[in-house]
């Protein structure tokens, strides 16, 4: 049962209510390879940021890459992973690809991103009341000494204006405003496979909060009513590659007898 609303829950509900229901109200499936790639990278940079708050020095590259490799390998071994049926014959190749991408991303971070960052707070957890039936909560990866919230994503470059329209910065800005009465700045570091970092800066306003609150209110309304709308037919989320519930979802044509 959800006791507070996180951005992850809200975003998944927007993509596919049925996937959200099964993720948060049933036994969740193991993460996919892309998720393990991102998780092992984030856990590595988190370790660096925590110690850098006081040391002001980054960890050595070989240590960070070894740590990333261990997090990836041990996570998959201990918790398992999801793989679409048509990709199972390439399992080992895809697992190695995910590992190499995570370790490579750490190298890019160490060379091009880390030297410019001085963390002030790391993994700050905020849970706050916003005057609705449920509080909101979130964990902010990094806020630097210049009060800029910095996030990292390993994957494809983002399209034009993505940073100005995505709900994640709005959600985190609301958390900060409700607890600290300030509107933060944001910096996103996107690390694609070519290693050329895409830096995206943005801010949020009170008008952005108005739109976000409309989504949150509708989410709470659907939760109370037990309504979980599936993604529309043909949506990118409704594919075996992107949804581990695809093979058992009653809204997929391939499972009409389910």
C-alpha cells in the first residue's frame, strides 16, 4: 500500500496505471538490465559524493569502476533480472553490454563531471505534507555547494526542451519549496553511449506546481477508487522490452486467454 506519493510512482502511473498497480500492490518483478546499469552507476557516484562532502577529493577511477562492477554483478546474482523472451538467447551478451556501459559511464563521470562538482548534501530524503490526502516524498541524489540539484542519467540524449517539461524537476522543486521555502536550480548530466555528456539546466515556477498538483490529485483520486488505467495500445511502454508484466497482462493481445 502506498503511504506517500513518490515521483517514481506518479510517473509510472502516468505511463501505465496497470503496471503501477502490479509494481506497488503485487510482488514486483526483478529490474531489467538497463535498470541494473543505471542503479550500479548511481550507487557508485553516491559513494564518491558522500566522501567528497568532507574530503573535497574524488575517489580514484579504478576504485569506482571496480565498485560499479561489483554492484552490477552482485545485484543481478542476488536479486535476479528481467529479460524479454526474444532476448534470452543473447543473455550473456546483453549482460556484458550492460556492465560495460555502466563501467564506461563511471569513467565519463570521473573525467568530465566529477571534477566540477562539490557536494553539499547527498541522498537527501524529504517527506512532506502538501495539503492533500497523501504526503509526497523523494530522495534527491545531490545538491552542490551552489545549491544546484544535480542528477545523472545513463542512456540516450534527451530531446530538445525535455528538461523544461519533465515532471521530475517540478516534483523535487515542490519538495524543496515545501520544506525550505526556496526554488532550486537543476542540472542534468546525461551520459550516452558515445561518452559526450549532455548538460541540461532548468528551473521551476509556481505555475509548474499548479500543473503537478493537478496530476497528483488525479493520482490520489484513482488510487482511492481503485482505478488503474492501462497504457494505450501501441504505447512504447506496452512492449516486452519495457514492461516485465507484458506476458501476463490482460490488456495485451498476446494474452487474450489470460
